[in-house]
């Protein structure tokens, strides 16, 4: 899911700001009935509404209405493309629509998308939890690309509903994929760590806490976990838990690297053939320059775990870049 101009600067949704900008957009749209110059102000406000809160369907509705009102059918198509990307729907479904057809059907397409895939996670879950809905969702989500930050946030909230309804294994599997493609979400890493710890999957818990502490230097989740593990040893022959060794860490980071881009190995082989063979650190640099940050990050973390100081430095640079997105 490529990030375009509507979402390139997105932070987590801020409902109050989105509402404020949408209200302004609606006001300017109304004024444009008598003064067409107000339509550009309406569009600016509507774009800000979507930027600040992409999870409110009315923000999308008003932006599309303004695009259609101003006869900007290419812009209307871009709005629908953007929404389809966030929802994990194929935007190529719109490719057969020309300007005239889009003028007639854009609003219906938007409403259909929002009805089938509600942006509100509670409404979405009420619909999805009906017979067969969860299985269908799980099948679809395993093949999606979550590198777009908005899609990652939206589906993270959906995963929370899965977990709350008892789909623990599915939550762990799919949230791991989300985090592989957007690893800077330290809160999700920490939550996964707690879940693995409760399941007595201590190595997996440590891996998650380690990622959480890596992405938020204010956290001490990994250190606190180690202290908890040391405190449960009762001195009666119980075998003490040990921090995962380098081989186990490398295996975990390799799995995350693959999840960050399921086609990575093919792409890497192609690049090596064309470039005469890149070292892994150089390949990570190449990915970094291409803004494929998650893949580059896990490669560097894996190399750093094996003792590569240069990779450790690059991993820190990539982490800072991810946190600054």
C-alpha cells in the first residue's frame, strides 16, 4: 500500500482536529454555491480533515463531494484509490471507470466500500463476527501489505477486536505481520510480549519486549521482564530461564525480515544478479535509500546480533527514520 500525499505526514488519528477541519470544509462548500472561489478553501479543509483523522467516514465523504462538485474527476478517483488502499481493497477495481462513469458512480462506490469495510473497528467487528466473516477476514488479511501507516493503524485496531473475542493465536500471527511492516509501534510489541509471557512462551516474550525497548528508549520492558524471570526461580531445582542466544535471535529477526516483505528473497536475488552481488549491509543500505525501512531494519538488527557494529549503527539510523515518519 503505497503512501501518497493524503497520508504521507499522518500521525495517529486525531478526531477533534478532523472534525474541526471537516466543519470548515462543509462551510466553504456551502458558500461556494454563490462564490466558486470558496471551493478551493473547502478542498484544503477537507484534505486536512482526512489527514488528521482518516478513520471518520464523513471526512472522506465531504472530500469526495468537493472533488465531484469542482469537476475534478481525477481527484475523485485519487480519493477512492486512497480509501481502497487503506481498506486493503484492490484499487485496480476502479481502473475501468472513465470520468463520466466516475461522476455517476463515485459516491455509490464510496458508500459501498464503507458499508462493506467500516472504518469504525466496533462496527466492523459487529459485521465481521457474523457467520463466516472471521474466516474470510483471516484469509484476506494474510495476503495484504501493511506498509501504509494508515492501513497498519486500521488493521491493528481490528486485531484488537479479534483478541478481545478470544482469537488469541490469530491475533499473535497477524499482529506480528503488522509489526514486521511497521516495527516502530512499541505499544503493540509490549502487548504481544505480555501475551506471550502469560502463555509461558518466554523466549517469544523476550523478543517482543526487546523490540519494544528498541523502539522506545524510555521503556524498560525487556529489563523488567528479565528481573521478573529471575525472581520466579525458587531454588528447588527449577531450571532458570536464560536470555535467548544469538542463534535464536537471528532466527526471530530473519522471520520478521521475511514478513516485512514476503517477496524479499526473490527481490534480493534479482538485485544481487544485477549488481554483481551485494553484501547484506550494502543491500540494507539500498533498501534504506528506497525507503523500505522495515526490511532494512531487520536485516541490520540481525547482523548486529551477530556482532556487526556497522549494522548496529545503521539499524539505529533506520529506527530514528521510522520513528520520525
